[in-house]
C-alpha cells in the first residue's frame, strides 16, 4: 500500500530550524553517493538471508522456545510476504508502478559484498509546520502533544489538493476532493514513524511532565505476537508501561455488547490495537500510553511498499524528493520521512551503474539516540557526580547497538525519558519538566521530537545491469483498470473492527478497520471460512468479480481452493498505510480449502466480469495443515 499523495510541500519553518532539517544519509552526504565502507557492516554476509529476524532481534517469548519458534516462523512468513508485495507494486490500476525488481528479496538474493546505509529524519511531524505556518513554536509543540492548540483558538484548517499540481505541471480540477489536516486518529498527526505519550502531574494540559514514552514499534509485530501468545502481550504492556493494572480484557477487541470478538484464525479473542492503554498522546493513571504505532500511515508493510516504489528510476531524475514522490505516487510529500527515504533509495539504485535495495535485517524503523548538547539539568545538590541528561534516556525495548553495525546505528524500539531511580534515591527533587532544551523548560514532550531521529537501514547489492528509467506513474480507471485487491481478513474480524468508531481531533468519521494490518490470514486445510476482501476497481453488475487463489508461480487457480463471491459493498475506511479514510469496495467471499491443499502461501486474482484474466497479488492467504 502507498499513502495518498498530498499537496506541494513548503519549506520547513522555525522551531530551531537547524533541528527541523532532514536527517542525512551517509551515502548521500559523507560520500556523495559513493559507498563508504566505514558506514557498512564490518563483515557483509555471504549468500541469501536464511530468515527474516524480528525487529532489533527481540525475543519476547525466549522463555518458551516452542512459542518463540512459532513467532519467528510467523514473522518470517509475514516479512517475506510484504517483500513480495513491495516488489509486485501496483499493476492493476496504474501504469509504470509494477514489477519493482530493483527492490530485492533478501531470502532469494546473494548478499555477498552488500553495504548497509543509514537513512534518518527528524521525528517532529513536519506536516504540522506545513499546514500551519502561522503557528508559533509553542503552539506547534501544543499541537504535537495534544492534537490541537491549547492556548488560543485553533486556526482555520486549510484545504489542500490531493494531487501534486505544481510538481506535475497540471492545474487542480475544480471538482477534485479537498483534504483537511490528516492523518486522523487519537495521535494520527504523529506520522513520522515515531509516536509519544506524555505523563504529567495534575490536570491536563498544565501538569508538569514526569515521563515521556517514545515508540516506533510497528503494529504488525504486536498483532503477530498476540496471535502466538496473547498473555505475553499483556505482561509486556504491564512491564513496559509500568501499569500492573492492565488486564487481558483491556486488550481484546469487543463487539457492541462488550463481548470479545473471536478471530477465526486462532479461535481466541482478537487484538484491539487502539485499546485504552495504547491510545492518544497522554499516559494517565487509568488509561492512555504508547506501546506501538497507531497513526494509520505508520505501518511496516507500508514502509516496505514505499521503499519498493522508490527503487523505480524516473525520466525526470531524483534531484528533488518532492518531485520524485509526486511522479512515483508514494507516500506523503509534506512529511520529513517519505520524500527523504524515497529520494535516497532512488539515488542508491541509480548510482554508478546500478544497485538493488532492500531493508537490512532486522527489518524495521528505529529510534536513534538524541544529541543532548542543547539540554541542561537544573542545579540540585543531590545530583550524583557525573550525572547527565542522557541518563534519563532509558531504553525499554530494542537495542542501542547491534554486533557488526556502526556505533551510530541504533536499533531502539521504545524509550522512556524519566528521572532515574538512582537520582531519586540520592534525593533529587526536580522532574522532567524542569530539564531545559535550548534554554526552555520541557513543557511539551514534542520538544524532544525535534532532537530525535528515526532511521531505517537499506542494504544495497550491485545490480546486474543499469535500470532503464520510466515515465511518471499514471492512473487507470475502468474499463482499462483491473480489479485491485488490497486487504483481506476474516469477515467476523472485519465486522468487529469496522463497527468500532475511532474518535479523532478532526471529527472525521473513522473506524478501527483503518488500524488493522495487511497480512495473509491463516486458514486450515479442510475448512470453510468467510472473508472480507477490500480493494478498488471492482466492477459491479449482474455478475460479480471472480476471485481465485494461486500457488506461487502458477498461472492457473489452485483447484484445492474454491471461492464463491457472495456480495459487493461500498465502504469507507483507510486501507492500512493510507493517511485518511476514503471510499473502498468490499467483496464478501466464501472460501473452501480442501483437506489435501498444499500448505503455504497463496496469491490472489480478481477478474471483473467480461475482463481478461487478471494479474496476481502476492500473500493473500496462508494455508495451514489440517
């Protein structure tokens, strides 16, 4: 999936401008797009990657080897599937956005001689600056902490076009839909792959800050872990958020009557990603907190799809990240992250004869250690000797460094910024809100976002041949477009998630379906289940689209799987990875898997009535032994 393209970006505005500029890439800056061994792995691996590892090599089920093995297997299946989707792209209703083979699958590629680079960006949401150039520094911090400005009436939200008119040289049609500030959700505006939850004393918004949680963990990991051991998820919530009162019931998806929604794939209650302890930017005594990312664009599958799209060279070149995003139609042009990631990835691919790119193992997005130069502690006679602000930066999940990686490549997933227990024991009285940044007290957690970078790590391998650049992506409408399948899940889960309304600061109608994940559901051989398949360009009429599942590499449908298309609906939600809810189509499917069906992945094809055979989308079903 790729995010909808927004309007032309404006320059970064104040708030200590030096800290709002884009993060840098060693490849682009240190070596002018020449690979520098000092930034690569000490020893590059030989051969293909044997398996995708969990983010930061984290092992949350290490005490239960059988469960950890299941988790590792499930994660490898998912990561492989997302990689295949990134390579496939969108051949269904666009031109020049498919078969993105310069994004490679490391499970099938010799990595000998490969080089890992760091691409990083500032985690403060640049779109607040883009949409509200008239706000003061403090008002921007207020917006990032609360989703609105607390001290003055909220300025009018400007409408912006959904297309890149200035970049593509066209004019904005008079009837094109206009967007207001988004992404939506309890902390949807924190869309740079880093979200926070702030703990304060007293009432909001004026209480002093005592703790700030920063997270960049992808929701896909937590959905996967829940499917293997949901009780362990509860324990991790309790330990990480320091909230022993969190219960299993708190994290379960519930229907309108308050009963758990059962996941047919596991036979157990489904996971609620916006449960009361992982919702909003405030960590309160009885609710709130940040365990993983919740802004709808902040998914790992989306990031891999963006990286895949960014490996396609374009005729116009890659000198400008905004122009490239508008041409290739991925991501959001007004974010710090997407234009920078796409531009650097594209420059790597086109450098010196050609390279292929993929995310380095362990795949993920990671918090980088801040530079604490501009922070200072209050005077306190009880401060331990040698105490520094960096002592308050406490890693809860992930790792500061990995063996073989450079010291400035951090693999941190969750941090709390809090006065250390040892300082309290020594008699220190001040709190986080008394710490100074650029001469100002930390009144807002988002002040720290201006000093924190998020990074991903692309691994480049030499290409066999240079890539031939393509024109800009062009959209296709019916009757020229093929049906485009985008997400599939059990029908009971779709009902459960889509019936939960999600409040947001913009007041936009939104359901929890937008906070699900794009992953192939598991189904046992010998079973019959009902699924919801969402997408676009499905043709309505007397004859509904024909849906088939295929073994990987097979043109013909898998005869062991029978599919009946029951009905076609129109729905509104944000397909995970997109920034805002919009019109989608939904097919209800009855799927019967024979007892002798071969275990493993299935691709999907959807053929509209009267249309030629449709192309396949990878990783839409996973068959388990009966």
